[in-house]
C-alpha cells in the first residue's frame, strides 16, 4: 500500500513510516509531496494520507499522527505506548516535556532535517533511531538490566 504525506519530514513524518513498516504494512511505500498536494496524490494513487491537513491519519483530539495510527490499528503494547508518548512530546510543541526523552528525539529529528538529504534518504537513515528507541522502551517496560 502507498502512504503519502508532506515533504521535508521531521518527527511524526519519520516515526509514522517506522510504525507502519513495523506493525501495519511491511511492504508500505512512502510518498513525500508538497503539503497542498497530499490529498490529491492520495486520491490519485489510492494511498493512505497521514500527518497533513485533512489526512486520514493526522493530529486529532490532542494526539499526534503516530498516536492516531497506533490507536486506529489497536497497537497497544506498553513499549509502543511509551514510544508514542516520546514521539508526541517531540512533535507537539506544547508538550515538549511529555517525557525526558522527547527533547532529545526532537534534536535528532531537527538534525536530520538540517542535513542535505532527500526525503527518502532521510527516512532510511532515521528508521534505526526508532528501532533503537523502541528497544530502549521495551527494556524500560520489562525492567531489563542494561547490557554490560
């Protein structure tokens, strides 16, 4: 399935593809387009739209797009819920201190956006950050000791 969002991705527009690939659609294809073309491209391509005004999956009821996707697809493991809270704080300016990790994730996302990368290369390089953060969340939830 194709998924379409605004170009020049940052936190939510990188976190959502990670969530989609890991838990919703492992064969997903992501399209980044100008903001005013998201809904038109989604309609033309038969794609799901996300993190854009009027998109199927976007901020609502105080949730960021990542949280909306997790809720819609009933992805509720505790580690994923913790990750969603971290992403929320990094993505929603009013909630920057949602978790101690949120500002760090924001700094990483901002840093990636400052590199001279096209959107898909940025996505490719950023995905392991979310793998690592999810592994940390699982360890936090499980109470696993840190490796020696």
